[in-house]
C-alpha cells in the first residue's frame, strides 16, 4: 500500500514537472542554506561551492538548496523527523548544541583526524564546535565587533578616536553638537541588534576577564562591574548615541543606517565585521573611511580586545546516507582557501570569512588593504589572548535571548539594571544545572 | 421627483465617503508603486516619494532572479488543487450543516470543532504534522501541500458557505423533495446553483490564502523546482540588506494574478445581481 | 421537512471528507503537541514529565499576562473599527452604480498583498527620519514626530492599525456577498415609505445579513487568538513587550528559548479560552439567539 501510494504521488509530480534527473551513478549530497537572492548570495554559493566542488571530481554531486525565511526552523523540523539535508548549516553554537543533544548530528571526530582539520582551522573557532570532546560542527565564518568611522569627517573636524571613557563621551558630545549622530545603528527588522551593544559594553567596561568568570560561574552577573556596564549603555542609549534617540534606534534598519553612515548623517558605526560591506559603500564617494577595534570604556582605558564569534556552522546530518561523501565536500571547502577567499570577497567579507590559517600570500592581488589589516590585527591580538566574548556564540539559549529581548524593558525604565541582571544570573544557573552551557574559550 | 432628488444627493454623499476611504488605501499603495520603480540605492534617502531616476528594470530583475515563471506555475497548481479539494469538501459539509441538519447536535459539535480549529496557531502543530507527512510520504509533494491547505482553509470555507446556504428559501428544497430528488441531487441541483455568489467569494479568499502562504511551503517543500511564489519575497529579504526595490516589484507582480482574479470573480458577481440573482 | 432532518446518517456522510482531512492535518498533530504541556521538552533531547509546573510558571509570567491583555485589546479593536467601516462601505456600495467595481477593488487590494509587503509600506510611512513623522516634526507637531511602532504607549495600536488597514476590505467583500442576497423589493418598499439611509440599513439590510454578520463577529474573535504575523514582522512584540501577543510569546518560547513544553502549555490555555468563548455563544444560542 505504501509503495503504491508513493509511486502515485511521485508519478503525479513527475508528470507535472519535467525536472532533469542527474546521472544516477553519482552520490547525491544535499545542503540547506539560508537564502539571500536579492544580494546575490545564492548565485555566489552555487558558483563557488556547488559548481566548484562538482567540477573538481566525478563521484559526488552536490546540490545547495536555499531555504527562505527562518531557515533554522525548517532545518530543525526536518531533523526531528529524521530527514533533512546531508549537510546541515546553522546560525551558531546554540543550534549545534541542541542538535547534538537531540542526536541529529554525526560526530566529525573521525573525519577531523583523517583529514587533519584541526591544523586548518583557528583553535578558538575549532573549539566552538567541540561538544563532550567530539567535533560536531565546522565554523563557517567568524566575526567580531568593530568601529567604522568617516575618516574625512574626522579629519575635517579634528576629531580623533577615543581611547577611554572620558574621550568617548567627549567625542560623542562634539559629534552631536554638529547635528550628527555619533553612531548609525538601529534594530528594525533585527531585534537581536541589542545584543551587539550589550556585548560591547560588557566586554569594554567590565572587561573579558570578568565576563569569562561570570560565564564559568566564578562570578555573578549581578556584580557591580556588570551593573556599571549596562547602566552606561542605558545612559548612552537614552542620550541618543545610536541614530539620535531610543525611538529612532528602534525604527532604523540595515538600509537606513547604511545610508546614514554613507551620507554623513552619522560619524561612526559600531557593528560587527560584516560592516565592511557598508563601509566599502563609501568607496567611490568623496569620503574615506577607517576601522578600529572597540576602545576600552573605563577611566584609564586599556588594550583593546576582539570579541570572538562564529556566526555560522556546517555539520553532517546523523541521518545522512552518505556521510563520507558529505565529509569530502567539507574537506574540499577547507582545502580550497583560494575559492573561499574569492567567495568571501564577493560577499564583501560579510559572510564566509572562514577562520582558517591565512598567510600574507593568501591575500595577493586586489584585496582591500584595510580588510587585510583587520585580519592580521585580529589574529595578532587574539593570539596574544586579547579576546572577548560575543553573546551569540557563548550564551546558552535562554540567557542569550534574555540579554536582548529584555534589554528593551531596561531601556524603557520598567525594570532596573539590577533586576535585569538578577534574571540573567538565574538563567545562567538554570543552564548550568541543565548542562546547557556552550564551549567557552579559556583565558 | 422628491425621491430621485434625495437619491441624487445620497449618491453624492456616498461617493464622498467612499472616496475618502479609498484614498486611505490608494496613497500608501502609491508608495509601493513608486518603490517598485526606484533604484535600491535611493531608499536610504527617499523611501516615500517619486523616484529621482525611474528604474523599470526592477521588474525584469525580480522576474529573472526570482524565477517568477516557474514559481508562479507552481503556485497556480497549488491554488487549483486546493480549490478543487477544499471547495468540494467544504460545500458538502456546509450543505450538511445548513440544510440537512441545521439544528442537530452534530451541527453544533462540528461547528465548535471547526471554530476551534481556526484558532490554532500553525507553530503548535507544524512539527507533529511534518512527522505524520513524512511517514505518509507526503513530504515534498504538491499533493501533500494541497491537502494541508485544504484542511487549513476548510473551516472558514464551511462557515462562509453555510452562512449563505442558511438563507436559501427552504421551500425550494421541499419542492425538490416532492419531485423525488435524492439528497445528493438536492446538493448538486438546488444548493450549489443557488449559492454561486458565495463560491466566488470563498474561492477568492482561499486562492489568496494559498497564494500568500509561506510557512508550510518552506517547511514542506525541499526542492528548488517546487518552490511556490510566496518564497520569492522572502528570498529578497534578509537580516542584512532588504532589497526593497526588488521586494516591491516582486510583490506587485505577485499580486497581479490575484487582482485579475478578483476583478473576474467580482464582476461576474455584479452581473449576477443585475440579472436577478435572487429570483432562484 | 421531516424527510430532510431525519437523514442524520446522510448528514454525517456529507461532513466526513472535511472532518477527515482536518483531523489528520490539524487535530491529531495539535493534540500530540498539547500533550507536551506537562513536560519540560526543549524540542531536542529527553522528555521529562513535570506535571502542572509549566502552568504554575505561566500564571507567574509577567510577559504572558501582558500578552493576554494585549490580545483582549486586540480583539475589541478588531470587533469595532474594521466591522463598522466595512458595514458602512458595503452598505454605501450597494447604493452606487458608478465606480462600484473600482471601490471594491481598492478596498480589497491590501488584503491581496503579502503581510511583509504591507508591513514594509507602513514601516516607511511611520519612519521617524523619512516618513510622515519627519513631516510632522518639520511643521512642529512634536508629539507625532516619532514612529508609533517604537514607543511603548502606542506600539500595540500601531500594529493593530496596520493589520486592520489590510483586513477591513476583506470584511467589505464578505458583507457585500451577503447584501446581494437581500430581496430588492424590500429596498423598493423602504424607498417608497421614505425611509432614511440609517432606517433602511437598520430595518432592511442588517436583519438580512445577520447570519453573515454574526459569522464575521465570531471569526474575528477566533482569529484574534492566533494573531501573529503583523506583530512578528513590525515589532516582534517590542519595545519592551508593549506589543507582545500570545501567539508571538508562544512562538518565542518554542523556537528561540527552546521551551517546547512551556509553549505547549500556552497552546493549551489558548484552547481553554476558545472553548469558553464558544460556550458563551452556545449559551446565547440556547437562550434563543439566532446564531
């Protein structure tokens, strides 16, 4: 009966649609990815990865399928039902941890050993995919939080980048006097934007050492350093540092703040490294731009750090019929640095910047020098242990949602920063009790 | 004479009110139309006004990048399939509730059941449904999606059609029974022909729901070739760079077939009235 | 008549196909989901039975309480403004011959557009820097100079406004379908007796479309329960939960906080609410109301 009904359904589909069937002899590997047709992501991935891999050998046929909307949800539903693609992509460690818990992912430990993956990927990024001593995901791109600024505007007004809290607030005041916004930014269309700011203040006011201690349970989130960090953020938010006012910040989205930065409505942009995409939009206009790591916002200032983040992962479905072939695909990606650099370049380095061991020679040719400087500086500083922690790579699910969702309640004045942090602490304790903590890069 | 003067004055005031209401819709829609012919770069500075440079290529781009021809065919198939299944089943049920057994316990129970069904958010049942569909091999098939859409739209369709059939004169059915009509003939020969206006409206609403449906489509369809039209808007929209120009152009192209459907269906509707739709 | 109403069996046969697909697609999956309300399942791992813990926690959840109140406000808003507008427009439309199709098309058009498109239009109309708010700021009306979507006093109403703006034309079409059933001779009689417009509406039109009206009334109450997409797209419930509604809350718990058991408890309470409403209508019916 099952066989009959199946063949009927397939019959109807094939008669309605004459889709070309690929040669049967090849092993089929499917991969679901989020879709961004409008900016050309789909075409770029198809060209560089799918076609690139398929033409490199004749055994395996890779197909990338683009899922519109909330692709993590479609993926999770399929994984729960024991189907889904061979190669599972996700938005980060939070999802990987849950997929591992559900037993949906295949351990990559054997492949990592066989192909020597740990020699190819930066250690901190590699470790974000290790759960109970086994590798389950590869980092697809790494990110950090940065300042971008309008260099020409800064020179015209004799402004310089701040190095401590006093300079930071003085600069913001000067910029506001000019009738400009200190920073272009807003959360319309992406409420999670709040966590960028929260993470920035936690890492530059309380500092990464304290954040680390709180994450591993040696400190409490209700301690004064953290209260001070978020009080400062609230003060600056209400002072209109980001797009003029709290209300404007809520109303402004990606296109708006890009335009603000590119059209001299704002002097700076405090955003992730994906902001290179916006900054390069100034190329060809009369203004020059620059970037800098976030300054330390204490009285005495200090050595800046880069917050670590893995913004996307690749894994193999436990239900995959051809895990070996899927691993071949992953290994092809890791061993073709040139292709990956081409791909990430076509995305203005906003996506697919894989945390691999890059050498100077890898960036020969026409790569944007400012970006190369960033990549070099990032590996130097983080190599020296100067790194902080982004919320979306290191926070367990509920604490990670709370940090941005309830931040609005603090800004609205409905609860105090202390009350907010009491709840944070509770959620961390709950996650610790339920063994939901993610792998944390040690200090 | 007095009456017609009254009528004339009435008609003028009718038009004033209706036009005011219409303008509250036309003006925002004009923004959409402007945006569909605006270069994307212009959005950050001029999101509302008429474009400085008109870019009709947005439509071409949306058509090509969105693979419009194919996704539209897929959606047409889904709409046709759903209309067939949903309207057949729903009209039978409505007939049962409105004519066969209008005051029975069953009517009330089924009515409550279907109304409760309307209140369930998709997020609550999509996951178990996916598992059932996988076991029935209905995943990633149009039939599977058509069955889902038919079920989702059935309660509304049943109630809408029932509300209309309840108002049909009982004498007509009694007369048919005297002439020896079977129950099935009462349905096909009396109820259906008399209820056609409500079918036009129900058909329109169901078509629209299917055409714009996204969540079930993206969850249950896993082939690039099977994607329906609602996915193209979302493929132009992302956390980073919402391409408003392409979204606007794509959304107008997406609405066009439905607009035509509306005009076709609702025109007939008026024609039906003037030729005496109520005479039965 | 006997002949008709005795066919209990036949009436069930006519109902069977709809019931079958609806049970399969909606009821069975929903019930299996609701069974999770007594567990702490996170959507991935082990399932533990926790009794009524989820419900106790829910009754203590300030966001959930807020969401319930917002849903009630939402229901009242939709039961008044769109219905009144649609009745007015539909009634006036039956009185005009010219441009009738034009008006109907215009009123219905927003309902044709996908929700993300409608939201996009209004997000920009409300925009504080580019939209109408900027215009009001220029002419000195400071109180209107921010987007109503971004202040906690107005966000819920702003979202309801956008949703209602797209929805009321749908009601026009529904009502006009019913109004065409009204016997033309009744209007003629009213005309001859010199009835005013209001009297015509009150004594001719409205009684005739009563079943359709009650249907729309009931369906708006029911549809307000899972109201989700406009909230999700426009504000995601913010700022500071000022536009949070129950369905968005549930979605959030299930898919972001990974508390599937907790979300199922929300679903269960939604059921209780809907049953209460229907019980209320049923009582009215028993008391002799024609519904």
